[in-house]
């Protein structure tokens, strides 16, 4: 193998959604591109559509007219595999079917030079399995583009069991030359993004099943407090509940039914009912003719009066507010007098951190324990404040109250948070609330992937930010002061001892070594 030369001919097989986008990327990067599809005329139609897209880019001033013309001239539709002879790279984007991909690569091996790089854009099949049976499986690598391929920067470079290390390096260089940001991973189920993102959907579905909140409220809390670009229900309605369930099922099956990836009855029911999302007019939400969700209103508390003055009880530096500390400043800026009082240990009793509320309950941030089982309150009722990704800017927070919490305390907690200028959702009890529970699961999944040596910590964070638009890489989240993901997970594991919430051993390794997760 030798690195792919600038301007070397590239073949793209499969002229559908992904193949067309990849052909455009390669042509714009200066390669003559031959596009092949099994459907008669599909490649020709795709080239015509790409030329129109290039013209439109030029009209909008995104590229010059010369660049558009040059890229268009590099695109050729071909009709037979033998037309691909002489190509230095073949990117396969045909149907997601192992037998089809294997047959294609076996055919290609007889056509292209021994030094050509063979890449598969599979999103769920094992690159190892795609390459097996070939004469030179060492030159097969995964190049997993994201949709739309010409606009998404991320490319996962997937190393199969047999992939030669220089081929991985060549694929990384090629992705960079194509103006993409490559991350490298092994051929593990779901690769990086589809693997680490699983709990984003799975936890949300479980929380609805458990009655913690309705979908619209879960979506709103994760968007407005968690700073995720889209809530898990609106996102799965967008990509299709059937597509999302198929990915979940695939990862679960490829991990031999690891409970961590088990799909949910909630989602299966939607699919059974034909409620596939926007494309069928109904999924989790119902959509009107304009494509607007008609029933996506989150539960939001009406305005409540805030106490005029609150005391934040502090003991040995613990306030009961770590991640959410900036909200206290916003509450003060909203006109509430916020006083901090340092308490001492009395007769062996540890003082309760947090804010005592009218009616006797305490308000403090979630630390993983469901409100009714909270021991930070020293036997008193509590109201737990869920995390926000950025408590200085969040526009919503979620509160949950213990079963014995007097309504007057909960109303005061709502008013206090509203004084900070945020909407408030009161949700049911859950270890870790909605945001902390979701984040803890994402952190665990990411840490586990790194701990197994499937990808580096840096690549996992880059992949999740670029591939999903999460506000932070999960490992970066896990290292933020006050974020105790292992503690949240242990409480989830106590509540639901199915194995889904087991902690990655890397947490313990990091703690013993006294190092950050990203340093291991
Ligand atoms: N759509 C996505 O969001 C997405 C994202 C990343 C990866 N992928 C993967 O990319 C691949 C293609 O997905 P897509 O969404 O573009 O599918 P698609 O259905 O839009 O296109 C597939 C194309 O391949 C052609 N084809 C099928 N068998 C062929 C063969 N043997 N030889 C030549 N052409 C053949 C079909 O005629 C079709 O035009 C799949 O492996 C998929 O998992 C898809």
C-alpha cells in the first residue's frame, strides 16, 4: 500500500444518499470520481443531481464558478465494475447487507490493483466480516461518513481485525485531505458514535416507561438544561423510530444481548403501530401538514412566589450545589437574598447541606440518589435539582421531590428557581434525575469504549461533538468538577440491578492511578 496520491482516481460504488455525497466530497477534493450503481441510470441521475448542487453552491458564493465546473467535470457515471480498473481507492456505499458487500469486494479484487485501498461505509456491519474471505483483507478499512456526507465533518476510520496498520494511516490521511476530521476505532458494534449515543435514546425511553416524565418534558429538559441540540424523542422521530430501533437491536445482538444495549418495549410498540416518526406523520409526536409537532408541550410549572431570603447551609465547603452552583448567583440576581452559612458538626451529627425551604424540606442538587432515598437530607424531605450543562445559561431546570415533601416546600423551590429566570419542570423521582442520569450513562459508555481500547479518549470526545452535536465530549463531562458519574451509576445499578448500569472498570483504574480518565 502507498498513500493515496492527490488527484488519484477514486471509485464510489452505490449512488444513493451516502455514495452521492461521498462522490461530491472526493470530486471537490480534486479526484476524478467514477460512480457506479447496480440500478440502471442511478449513477447518471446522481451525477446530474451533484452537478446541480455544485452550481447551486457557486450561485450562493460558497465556491467559485470555476471550482464548481472543475468538480463537475471530475464526476463520471460508469456502468460496470470493470470500469473501475486503475482506481486508487474504492469507497463502497451499497445496501447494508453483508452478503452484497462481500460479493462486491470479491468482484472488485479482480479489477483494481493490489495496492488500491478498499473502504466500506457500513454503519453497522463488522468491517472484519466484510473483509473476510478476500485475498487481501488487509487493505479493507471502514470509512464511516455521516449524513449528509458533504456537510458532516466527522469520518470514523474503522480498523478491522485484518486491516494493515499503514492502511489505517492512509485512510486517516485521505479523510484529512478530503477536509474531514477522522477518528480511529476498532470494528466494535456501533463504532464510536452509534455506540456511545445508545443511552441517549435508551435512558429517555426507560424514563418514560418508568413514569418519570412524558416525552415532551424529557426532550425539553435535555435540550434546555442538558444543552443537547435535540431531545431524544424529537431526534428519533426525525431519523425514524424503525431506523433507530434497528441500530439499537444491531448493537444489542452484536454484543450477545448485553443488557446495557437492550432495546425498549416503548420503542418496539411505536414501530409495531407504524408510528415511525415524521415520515409517517406520527411517531412519539403527531405532526401536522407543515411538519410541526402538535403535542410536544413540556410540563412547565406556573409562576410561584420565591422566598425573599434563603440560607445556603455549607459544611466543610459542601453547599449541596456543585454543578448547579451558578444558579444560586442567578437566583440572587433575581432579587432573592442568598446567604451562605457555614455549619459545624454537632454531637456527631453531620449538618445538612443545601437550602432549607418553608415547610421543612431541603433543596439541593441531585447527587445520584432518588429524592425519597436521599440521605443528604438527614431524614428530612428533599427537593432535588437536576444538573444543567451550563447553569449560567440554561433556560430550564427539572426538580423532583421526595414522597414526604410538603407541597409548600416544592412550591417554594419552584419559585426560587423561577427567580433565576428559568422554566421549571417538576418530574418524578429517578436516580440522578433526567440530565444527570443521561450524562452519567453517556460518560460510562464512552469510558468503557476507551477502557476496552476500541478508541482513544480524545477521538471519542471529538466524535461525539462532531457526530451528534453534544455540548461536550462525554469524557470531558465526566471530568468536570462536581460531576460524579460513577456515583450516579451505582445508584442506578442499585435501583435496577439488571447489568445495564454496571460501571466501567476504567473508572476504578483512573482513581487508583490518581489520573484523569482522558490520561489513561
Ligand atoms: N443513510 C445514512 O444516514 C447512512 C449513514 C452512514 C452510513 N450509511 C451506510 O451507507 C451505505 C449506503 O446507505 P445509503 O443510505 O446511501 O443507501 P441508499 O439506499 O440510499 O443507496 C444504496 C445504493 O446502492 C445501490 N446498490 C445496492 N447494491 C449494489 C451493488 N451490489 N452494486 C452497486 N450498487 C448497489 C442501490 O441501488 C442504491 O442506489 C449503507 O451501508 C449504510 O449503512 C448510511
